[in-house]
């Protein structure tokens, strides 16, 4: 089954069919939109919102979306990395309390709840 990416408002596109995700204000994007409307290959996924990105597919279809290109690119890359990761094994922390495990965690080299002395 093809992997899909959400392009806003519940609309999804097959990741392997996407050629480009562009900003809509360039002259090339505007030409692509008008040409695809003439050919009947235009899809509007904005739901009446402002167009923020133009997605071009292998088949020549042009999809306009209300999401920024960076948001769509992040969703595509997150989907690719999610499938590459193996499931983590659960560590044996059943004997520790919830507060102990929370205080002991580190984030960016600092401890939550405790001041680390170096």
C-alpha cells in the first residue's frame, strides 16, 4: 500500500507520486495551475482557505493546499523516518515510582526537577 501524506483538511496524497511542493506566488506555479485547470488535472485541497502550497505529481496533476510547503515536507520526512525506526524495547522501570522516573530524565543535558552540579 502506498504511503500517504496529509495535505490539510483530511486530504491525502501518495508520497511516491509527489514531484515537487512549491510556493504558489511564483510565475511557474501560476502557469502550472492555469495549465492544469485547462487540462482537467487541477485539484483544490484548500477548502476555501488561502493557497499556501502547490503540489505537482507524476501524472501532471496539480494540487493546491492550505498548508505551507515546509509543513508538508516535514510530514513527508516524519513518515519516512517513522518507518525506518525499529520499535524500542521497554526498560524495566516497574519498581520505580512515576515521580522518580520523571525527575531522573534529562533533556538537552539538564535534569528536570534537580539542579545538576558540575
